[in-house]
C-alpha cells in the first residue's frame, strides 16, 4: 500500500508541475501577443505620421 501511495503522490506532483508549466506558457503567449499587437499599432501610427509629415513638406515646397 505504501508504494501505491508513493505512486499517487508522484503522479499528483507531476500533474501539478505540468499544470503550472502550462499556465506559465499560456500567460507568456498572451503577453507576447499583446506586445506584438502594441508594436504593430505603434508601427502603423509611425507610418501615418511620416506620411503626414511628407505631405506637409510637399505643401511647403509647393507654396515656396
């Protein structure tokens, strides 16, 4: 009976570690996706601002 309880304990420990590891991986993926989305949004804003700047420079050159 003692060996069976050790087996159950060992299995439960393994299962607990696996669940914790899966939770950590899942959280890492979520934060990575959030960061990627933020980076994409900032890149798009930068691109738009550069376009606006170029348009304003063209207008200034045309006026001169």
